C-alpha cells in the first residue's frame, strides 16, 4: 500500500487560493496559482487576509514577557499620555466628586436669579473643558462648598480647594495678556468665581481683609475692583457671548433714589460728616463720592426686582468708590471706616449665601475694634441692624427703634453697646456705655439721631 504524501497546511496564503480551496505556495510578489490563472494576487496589493475565518488567530494575553518555546512575543507599546500627565483610563475620583458637587448644588448658590443657574451648571463647566484655569476655579469653589457642608472633612476639602486655586490663578495670570474674543468668557467666569472663593476662604480674625495662604493679605474691596478692571477691555465681547445672561443691565443706573427713612437719615448724617473730615480737599471729595455711591447702592437694593441679581447690585459700591477712598480705608482713617460700616448693611442682606455668611458681622466687629470711643458713636445704627438681623432695605415695616428720631436719648443710641453688660442711669434708664449715656444726657437734640 502506497502511503499518502504528507504536506504542510498553509495558514497565511493569499485570499484567492483560499477561495479556490487550493494550496498556496506563498511566493511573493504573486503566488504561482494566481500567475497560472492570470488573476491579481493579494500579495501584490498588500491586502492579504492572513487570518482565515476558519482559523482565527490565537489571542495572546498580556504575559510578563515570556520567551518560552511556542509562545508568541508581543511588543508592548507605552500607553499614550495626555496633557495633564495622566494615562487614559485613570479616573480622578476626587475631581469628579467636586465637579458633581458644582453642577448639582454649588451652581445654584452663586446668584438669586434662576435664569443664571443653568449658565453656571452647563455653560461654565463646558467652557472649563477648553480652559484649564476655569475648570480649576470651578473645582476650587466646589471644594470650599463641601468644606462648608461637611465640617468633619473641612481640612481635606480646603486642601483640594487651595491646590486647584493655586493652579487656576497661575495659569489665569499667565494667559491674561492673550485675552481674545474666544477666551474672554472663561476669564469672566473665573473672575466671578475668584470673588466667591475669596469670600468663602477661611477668615483671619482681627483683620478687615481675608488672607489667601499663597498670596499676600489682600483687601476684599480692592479685589472686587481689580476683577472688574481686568474685564473692562473685554466687556463688549462678554455682552455678546454665551455668558451674557450673567450680566445685569442697568446695574449702575443712577435714576433710582428712593430709600427707607432710617437709611436716608443715616446717609445724610454721613454726608455732613464728610464735609468736615480731616485730610484736606482730596480726602473730603473721596469720602463724599463714597457716600454718594453708597446711597445709589442702598437705593438699588431697596427697589430691585426679583429678577435682578442682588450680589451684582451689592458689589457696585466697591467698584464705584474712588481709588483715594480705598487708600484712606487701608490707612484705617476713621471716616473711611465709618462709611465702610454702613456698607456692611448691604453685605448683611447677602448673609443667606453660604460664602458670605457672617461677613458683615465680622467686618463690623473689626471696625469697632479699630475705632476709638468718639468714633464708635457713628456706627451704632449699622451695628444695630446687623446684631438684630434686620433687613432694613426691604419693603416691610421696621422695628420702632430702627426709626431715627430727633429726641434726646434716642433708642438708636444703643447701637453696638447692646452687647455691653454695663448699665448706667441718666435722666431715663439707658443701656449702653458711659460715653454714649453722657452724650445723651446733654440738653438738645441727640447727636446720634
């Protein structure tokens, strides 16, 4: 019996031979069978199907570089690295948690206007995907919000917040010279978030300013003014951009002048104080302009509609006061501190925002410690408003003792001394300090009324 000639099966032949079910000799550039039948061989086109459907290639898993006989060697290619140094597939769970926090909760706390909430929830994060500094700012504010909501983990979230904010500010400052019509919207959004972040940051007791750990101590009024000056050149672009809904037309309108009686009375007293202020004509002019701007701010808060942003309205005063007033305030001049104390009445209206809670009371407390006894008499009305949690710039009746009178021993004289434990006796029972009691015991109109 003649034995059958053995042959070796071909698994890498051309497609034409496989289709005809004949053995391919795998000669290149064209096999003998294709030449014999005058047909185009796959080897000539470079599209040879080397893996037959009947014999799929064996899957070789990610071994540890085995070179044993019969094992195929797979060349391992390095994973591509993206710009932030992470490999694809690596999730940063902490950052995802912060982004989730921002789009589900924090975005609703930046304004009282419902129409702006979707801009913060959707448009701002979308801009952040194209501008790293903005996304860092979003995550920083969200981290501070979580530190407020979870006091037991405050240190952890504050660390995340400072880390993101450091990087955001560094890249923000580096890119400021290249502000264009395309990226100005990211600058605008981050500028607003910077204000939120600085107010929300842990406060330093005994100062009139907040302290940011990686920077020098910065006056919060100067910070608001600085953010505004950065945006002025790009304002026309922002007005026509995707975040135009965050702007409030007419926020600097000067036609509104109506005020509740107590506020109007106090501002008239401040105007009189400015006329005799020390420091020369330049200082007097600065104080006068600051009081005029404060009157406009009071009036806008008092008459604003529910669709107007109360935060934007409240922050018009820091923007409008002259530079000289900021210098006088930084120099702790008493007239400037008294005017600032009255602005705390406006800040107190924003006390329901988590990032502004307690700011008015702390600034007022620090102003009181900076002033000497004669000047403390001038801040009694704003301190009473804040200590009693009054909202004097709203449409509703006020407590009787919040209405100024022209009679001696006015109830308004109690002011910040409501906290004092001492009691003195004048012509009538009076609770307060000996200094104020002595003033009120004098004949004639009450000097504080």
